[in-house]
């Protein structure tokens, strides 16, 4: 007689087994009895938690990869797309396995493995991020795959495994699938809101990831012990006859040992892995570095990009070229020393508000900064001192500007960035119209922009600002306007003729010959017919990428 299939018990003491032996002798296949369903509450909890954990991974993944590849539309799209792919393949594979194996022992294994892969994600991303730093599309996709695919796919396999266990009555298939699917969706919604509004605002990404890993691994072990203790006698006999071991036996001990060893290894790797942040805010991975060549100099890096430079002892010192360009334009926007009402879109290191307060005493600076954590960092380490001459408002500049009275400021300085990209909703004609509305007659708008060859974004942005302001000029470094390399660009705009000769003289005094000033026909040739950006169509991130 052929050996019995591995999923059939061989204890002939049971009459049912004798019948099975008779059928086997006749060459008839014996079907394995369906697995015992889980308790409804436990089934719902497993689906809720596993679906929610996937969304926690997705949101935190953006924080993990941002310091290396930036936080752009491409990065967001990659994170969402890779997460959806992991969900799709995990669900598909989980369903196929559920049709071939008893899902009960597979559920604890899926959770434990998800915990292990979540634990090692943090060090893997940090090491891989150093190799892929600044990469384009392929590097973005690779790093997001490292951050998401394995744990998300394992967690996505939980739902089909649970559904398979609960389908004891085909007449209730729609009810079971619909109920568990809706519970999974509720788990994803809860995790999305909880992570975005609470977890990221209160805990570092490393703490979130390690806590999630421990919860998943611990839940998997606890589930394995529970299922072992509550398994039906027939299931125990089947396991014993096939040479398996219960989750509470030797295999269970080995599993828990593997989890413990892997957890310690992951923690060790996370400790020694390079950490790109001193402070992790809601929007940025921030670091403040002392300048070894200037004792009072401080460099602010956001997502590993050089963002601001501040001299704690000399607020008139401007280190970066673009700040010198803005400073030169501010110097001639009104008679020397005359105080201004200045609005700054983006705070960063608060370099320009400090400069105006020092060069024009009595100036009332208002700064709109979306990242409250960055403001706190500035107060602690960059000598930012809110007071009568510096009002800091935490919020989105687009929304806040619309609340300002008409003709209420003398100058607007636009220096808001998400990594190296001007947020698209601050780069449209509608935003430029709001800025022109709040700028008093004779006032000016200065906007810092970064672009790379073929310079399509700066062309479009100049056209956008020019659609609202009748007078526009552009400052950049020599050669940048020939589209040979990337650069900062500072747009000057006003409702009156710009004092270009004074600006040029001031620039020459501060930076020598290290600038180009484009205006009139020269600027028109540079723009080359680019169309203004609007709220309806502003592909800022795509314009920054070579076609």
C-alpha cells in the first residue's frame, strides 16, 4: 500500500481512521477536514491590526527614505505604489497558500516574520540610503522597496489566511469576506490618521518601527501559543503523525529564540547604522553643524541638504550666495536703515529676518513656517528670538497669506522648500496674485528657487510671477542661465520699475562678479515662452527632472 498523504493521521484506533485506511487502500484521495474557524473577535483583530500595520509602515517609510532621496512627488508616488504592490502580491500569495495549507499555524508565522522584517528595515534603509543618496527614479524605487516590501507583503497575507479559516459555510461567503474586508479598511484608516496626526508628531521613526516590530513579533508568538492550546484533538493528532511540532513545543521555542536573536541583531544594527538626523520634526530630518572655520557659524541641514547658514554673533553675515543676492535686493528696496513690514514664506534658519532686523532696526518680520519642530530647533540652537520684531506663525503659507489684509506688507521673501523643491501650491499664479495683493504699492517680492538643467521650472516660475507683477528680474550665478548646470535663482518682482542699477552695484560690492542679472529682452529670451503654472496645472516636481 502507498504511504498515506502527509496531512492524514495514521492512528487506526479511531473508526474514522479505519475508514480512511480502507479508502486509501482502494486508491481514493481523502480530503483534509476544514480547519476550525477562529473566534470572530480574534479574526477581526488580526485583520484590523495587520492592515493597520501596513499603513504605519507606509507613512513611516516616507520619513525613513526622505533624508536620502528627498520628499518629492516622485518619492510620495513611489512609497504609495510600492506599498500597493506589496499589498497586492502579499494578498495573492497568502490566498494561494491558504488553499493548500492549514492557515492556523501560518498566521503566527506571518506575524513573527513581519515583526522580524520590520525590525531590520531601519538599519537596511540607513545603509542602503547612504549608497542611493540623491538617486533618481531607479534609486527612489529601490530604497522604497527596501523600506516596505517584505513586512507589508507578509502582513497583507494575514487577511486571506483569516478569511479562509472563517469560510465554514459557503452560503455566508459574501458576509464573511465583506465584513473582514471592511474591518481591514477600518484598520488602515485608523493607522493612517493615528500615525499622521499622532505617532509621527510625538515619536522618532526609529521608535515607531522598533515598537511595531516588537508588537508584531510578540503578537505572533502569543497567537501561536493560543492556537496550540485551543487546537482540536484531531489537529493535534495530525501534527504529531506528520512529524510536526506544536507552537508551544520545540518549534515554538525555536521560533521565540529566533525572534529574540533577530530583534537583538536589528537593534544592534540600528544603533551602529549612520543616523542622518539630530532632530526629527514632522516634516524634516534636521541637523545643526558648527562651522569649523567660523566659531559662531551654524549650518542647518534639512534632509541632508544644506539649507541655511547663521552666524550667531553677526546677523549681517550672509554665507550662501543666494542669501547675498536677496540681501542686496533688500538693501535697495527702501532708503538705508528704514524699517519695513516684511513677510517671510518659510523660516528655516531665520537668516533673512535676522539680517533685516540688524540692517533695518524696527523692521517687523512675520515668518510663516509650516514646521513647528524646526521653529523649536531654531530657538534652541540658532538664537531665534520671537518678539516685537519677529512674529513666527506655524502653518501653511498659502492659507495664511489669504488671511492678510490688502496692502499690508512692504516686502515678501519666498524661501519655502520641501527638500529642494518649492511646494507646488506656493509656485502658482494664484499664489503670486495673493502676494501682489498683500504687497503695498512700491513694494517687492523676492523668491528663491532651485532648478537643474534644462531649467524648465525656473522658466515656468518666472513666467508665473511675471503674469502678476509687471516688473520682473532674475539673479543667478554666472553661466546658470545657459542651462549648463543647476543653481539657485532669485526672482525680483514689483509693480514699479526695479532699481536694477542699484541692485547690480550692491551685488558687485557683496559678491564681486559672481552673479548674472537678467531683465528685459534677456530675461524674455531665457523664459523661452514657458507657460505660467496654475493651481489646475503645476507639475513642479516633473519640471525639475530632465525629460
